[in-house]
C-alpha cells in the first residue's frame, strides 16, 4: 500500500490540487497549486519547502565508519570533518554509476547517508569485517528541504545555527524544542537548507517552519517545480540522466561518473592513490580516454526557436515544465552526436535549456549543435549551443 | 530596497559624445544601450535623481517600496531582453498569481493560470459564458497574431507617393500588404472591430454575465480618457491583451523590485556597454545649426555636443519644447499640437499593515496579484462619465496590484504594498465656476478611491499605514508626460502606427538632421515595451551606416 510521509497530514491541507506521484513507495506532491510556476518562483525569489522524507537513509557507525564508506563511494571522504556533508555517487565494479546521495558526518564514528534507492545489502556486503554497523533508519526520520532566497531568514529565528552554516555544513540544533539536524544542502541550486527530524516530531517542526515562513511568502513546492529548479542548477537526476547500473539492461543506459559530468569527484583516481568500488575501471577510463560521452548544458538559440514557431503559424512556447522524453542532438551534416536528457524553459534565464550528453569532442562550451523537436507532428531542428553548468548559480548559494 | 532605488550611475566624463539621449526613462535607456552596444559613445541626460521615468520604484517608507507610476510589466519585447543581456543584469519577471475581481454582489471572479479552473470559475456564474470564454480568447489571440508583426516592426512609410518611392519603403509596404493579405476574413473583421469599435460591443457578442464583461472590459479604459462603451476602447483592450508572461498572452508579470527594479537593470545593461548616465541634468533645449542637431544645453547652461541627439520624451516635448517649432514643417507642428493627451489616470498607492480581507472568501485569502474593482461595464462607464465634464469619478474604477504577495522585497514581512491605478481623474478639473486647482481635491479624490476599497474589503482603512496620491498633474510634473497621459499620447486609431506621432514622421527620424525621437509618443507607443527605444536605435544606426 502506498504510504504517506510524516509531513503529509499537514502538507496535504495546503495542497489544493491533490495531484501526487509515487516516490519510493510514498505519495509525493506534483504541485500544490494550479501553477507550479508560482512554487518555482517561491524558491527563486522567496522561499519554498519540499518534503524529501522518502529518501532512503542509512546510519553508519563504528570506529571504521569513515574508512568503510570511503572505500565504497566515489567521493574522497577523507577530507570530510564532523559537521560537514558531501554529495557523492557510488558505482558498480565496472565503474558505472549506481546512485547518488549525500553523506553527512555527524562525528568521527557516525555517518548518515541518503540514497534514492535501497542500499542496505549492497552496503553491508562491502563491510569486509570492518568495525562498522550499517542500519536502515529511513522510517525514523522525516526530511524537509527549506530552499531559496529567504530560506535563511525563515530558519534563523528557529534554529540560529543556520546563520553560521557554510555550504554543505551541518549542525545539530533545536527547532520548536525538537532536536533537528540542519544542513546547508538541497536540490535546487539555490541558498537552501534541509532539516532532519525524528518522524514523530515532524509536524511540530513543519508547523513552526510554516508559521515563520508565511510572512516571507513561503510556499510548499512539488516535484514539477523541483524539476525546473534542478535543471537550472544542472543537477543530474537518477532515472532521468542515468539508470542505476545494477538494473540497466545494456550499457546504453549506464554512465560513468565522468560521463555524467561528475569528473570533479574523481580526485586521486587517475594516479591510483584512492580506491573505491569501481575505481580501477574508472582509472582505466581516465587513462585510456575511453569515455563515450561528456555531459554538457545546452541553450537553445532564442531566435531560431521563435522563428521555427512563427514560420509554422504558432506562437512560440515557453514551458517551464520539463519534457518527459529525450531529444536528439545532431551536427550540421545530420549525424546524431548526442541527446538531451532534461529540457525545459528557464524563467529566470528566459531561455530554453537542457542537460545533454554529447560526444566528448563536442562538449567544449560554445559548440553549435542542432536539437530535434517536434512541431505539427513532424521533426524540426533548432540550433543550440553547448554551455557549462550550472545554468543558474547565484552567489547566495555558497556565500557566507 | 536599496538595489532598485539607489541609482548607481557613472555620470558624465566629457562634453562631447557620439550621441546624447534626452530622458532616462526605459525607452531612453534602451536606446542608449543599443547605441553603445553598436560602439557609439553615448550620454543619457535625466532630469531627476533617478532613472526610469514612469517606471520607478521608491522606498517611501522604510521597507515599503512603491511603484509610483507603472506597476506591472508584460509588453516588454523579448528581443530586448536577449539582445541587451538583461538577465545578466538582474532581469526577473515574476508571474502574477492571479486576477481578483469582486462582482459587486459579495461574490467574486478569481482568475489564475489554469484555464480549466478559470472556466469553472465562470461556469459557476454562467454556463453559457463558460465555453464562450475559450472562443473569445482564441479569437483575440488570432487578432494578436495579426497585429503583433505590425507592433514588432517600425511602421512603413506609406506617404511617399507612388513614383520614385524609396526601395526600402516599397519593400516595407509590400511586406505589410502581404501580411494583411494572409489574414482570414473573420480575423480581419475582428481586428478592425477591435481597433475601432467599443469593448462593450465586442464583449456583448460573447458573454451574458455582467461581472465577467466588467472584468474583461477593465483593460479597455486604462490610460485613455474613454469608457468601455465608446468606440475606440477595443484598441486599448487589445493592447493589454498583447502582454505576456513567458509566452502566455494576456498574462502580466511583475518585475522583481517593480518596474523601478526593471529600469535599474536596463541602466546597468546600458552602462555595461559603455553608456554614461548623468542624473539631475535637465535639458533645456537642443542645439541646432543649419538644420542639424549639434548638441544640447542643460538648464544650468552647460553645453554638450553630439551629432546625434535623441529625444526620449513625448512628441509635445520633442517638437515644441526641446527645439524651436519654427524649424519644423507646419504639418508636423499642427499634428503634434492637436494630438490628444488628456490624462485621466491617477495612482493611489498604499502601505498596508496586513492583507485586506474579502468577506466572500472567508478566512485565508487566496487572492493576490491583481485586484480589479470595476464590477460591471456599466460601473466602468459611470466611473468615466464625470471625466467628460471635467470632474473625477465619485466611485472610481481601480486596477490594483498587491505586489508584496509576489515579491517579498516589496514590503517588510507580513506587511503589504498595494499599488492602485485609479480612474478617472481628468488632468484639468473644471468646476461650475471654471478651472479648479487639483491641490484642493487631492485628498478628496484619494478618499474616494479608498472608499471603494473599503466597500469591497471592509476594514481596509484600518490597514493603511501610508498613502501616496499621484495625480495626472504629478505624472506630468515628475516625468514630463504631457497632461499626465500614461501612454505619451492617447491610444486612438488616428494616433497609432503610421500616424504616431504624426503622419509621415513615424520612423524615428525628424526633419532636423541628427535629431531623433524614441519616446512612447512613437510607434508602438506607451507601456513598458522598449520598442520605441529599440526601433529608433536601428534607424539611427542605419542612417549612420548610409552616411558612411
Ligand atoms: C501612472 C502610470 C501607470 C502606468 N502603468 C503601466 C503599467 O503598469 N505597465 C506598463 O507597461 N506601462 C504602464 N504605464 C506606461 C509606461 O509606464 C510608460 O509608457 C513608459 O514608462 C514611458 O517610458 P518612456 O521611456 O517612453 O518615457 P518616461 O518614462 O516618461 O521617461 C521620460 C524621462 O525623461 C525625463 N525628462 C523629461 N524631460 C526631460 C528634460 N527636459 N531633460 C532631461 N530629462 C527629462 C523624465 O524625468 C523621464 O525620466 C504607466 C504610466 C503611468 C504614468
């Protein structure tokens, strides 16, 4: 049976659409009002909250917790300190990405890791006698993302710890007398925080946040708005930008961290100084230059877009809702050289943007390519240019 | 909000420029940005302490930001956003959450972005109007598709005579005829009805529910001295429907920080291309020699030279004040003299202690964004009646924007600003014994507006922390817009397109060599659009090129 999150009881009262999708067995709101664009703008220009409770959560404790996890995930965790968090991928032994998540370091021997898919047996199978305990604590906690321009203003009066929190920092605090973990993390590419709270206390925390947020025009946002936000932020999404290598049928659906545009995570891999699951395969990929793809942003030529529509008797469309399918990228001579995995109109950038995968030699920013699009039930081409990501990257995201 | 009210301008570094733009409204700034982008050394001269003209935001009370004049954005041409890299400088149009229209009987219409919900809202009152609504919108969109290319291109010069016509003009005319020739019968007829007929006639053809017609007709009398029942009101309605937010026609947005936020973005963009902006610089007149513009003289006597002078002011100022009309052809001067301005628009802007409450909505108010108070067409027409005889409405029509619901930076947390466009208040008051000074009526007029708000939102008065009253005379005094006409010349068919600002002078040049016009008095006219500034820059650069 479909479950509801600890915040659902209250959030559903604020949802005049009652449109939900399923996320890891939970109901997850698609939108709260008739126009998800308002929810989108709430984040970019005020503040929004998003219920991320369905994320799987694992607690890893013991004197060798960090050592253990370092040998499992892609990111170099040796630099992690208590009070800090890190975004990471993890791969299979062929160096293909399985999933992603955030590792929170609570103390020297306690870590918490979020994941989009269940992970317990895989994690424990890699313990190899280390002194660690890995537990699934998914149901123990609710998680609330408080994101956007005013997120700090809203939370400052509730958990003063947020005012000092650096990007990807985390702290323990009390919110409405309830213990919470607050971290400066999120999936919107904006200034933002996430609150982790014991499931039983979820509503107390939510009510306090809602009350503090109201004067700042806070809105809950759903998955549709989140999709636009995370595309603008250039953040890849599992199931969209790639498929969990364990369940992919062919290598067409698999990507390596480098192919996914996350090569920055691979410090110490090329020279073999860092080992984790899949690192050897990735090392060979780096040394031999065998990456099949490079991930890049694309921006549609606005004049070409307008012309295409007007020449066909249509008014140009500017839809911030992400397309639900891929579009192919071609060169001038019509060879397919890539595909767009996520595509939408960005209201803050006033441009159609997309996350794409192209042949590595074409990923240099400023390369002109042509994207397939459909109009009047047939295929048309529109010029795009490759660009670096994030598309939208406000200074406030990481600023003190 | 310091970002939008603080005018960080670079000032003037010299006395001689390639081009001088008189007036730092949005059109002057747009024009200057394009000219500097093309490599010209450009100076903008603005008489006030801030740029923006009729598009400004002022913090009149700590934390409360007032959009003194214009209060919403949507007609701005997307080309300008891209060509001037405005996003990079902070361009951010926020989508208005909706339109709230009390129906006068305690009920309401609330329109948002979901068409199905809008239709349901209408069906609640009239099942017949529910499907008419879709038909109406589609028909209007077709008219817009017809008109938009005219709107988005400078008007062709049709007055050249048939022999020896300039080949460019010939091509423009051919383009226009071809375009019009492609329009289907119904749409062409609808177009002419809209351009010349009344909003009331049009709406009566589709709808039966009076408050729905009142809601739709409201934009037909904005800015003009006209009621929805008069011929010509269709044109203003059409104009407003042409606005969009990210391609959604008829949907208006609010720029982050108000239209003052927008003009600050423009100023930054212009400066990034190298334009200089000098504030507190009132231009007294344009210097000419042998039929050529050679510079300007400021009120303090300073002379600045440039072979190109662009007036971003309305036609009265451009042709009758800045230059000696004796230097101009009679037909131009005559036409400019008889252009109708007759402002009847006023603003009453409020700082509020909380959200106004509408009894029909009980409890949490889901409205926000636009508040439209003019329940029926008859109400709108009556709100206009007095203006015909030189007096203001007893029960005015209000188009308000509760901007703090969209942009938290407009007011302190929990507080609000409501920017109200209130009509009709004629520029020249006429009592039984002759002209009446507006100053004696200023607060009475604002009281009338506030009483209307009180009627629909009981307790409104108790929320008012501060009120700013902007009369047509204030508009004129502060921006220079003649008689306070918000469009820089009424939107009437004989004052549009190739007749704007005068037949034969609609292509941004003037009879004085090197003297150009780029204000809202030129095609396509008023509103925060930017096209006059952009088209004029194209004309100037083309003339430059031809001169070599
Ligand atoms: C009350 C009101 C409400 C409106 N509401 C809206 C709205 O919501 N949305 C919309 O799109 N449009 C609206 N409009 C219309 C729109 O604001 C104007 O059409 C537009 O801003 C005009 O721009 P402009 O650059 O052509 O001229 P202006 O904005 O009038 O700029 C002219 C500038 O020139 C300066 N100036 C004048 N004389 C001199 C001189 N001699 N020397 C130096 N400088 C001088 C002025 O100070 C001013 O800054 C409204 C207008 C008004 C007045």
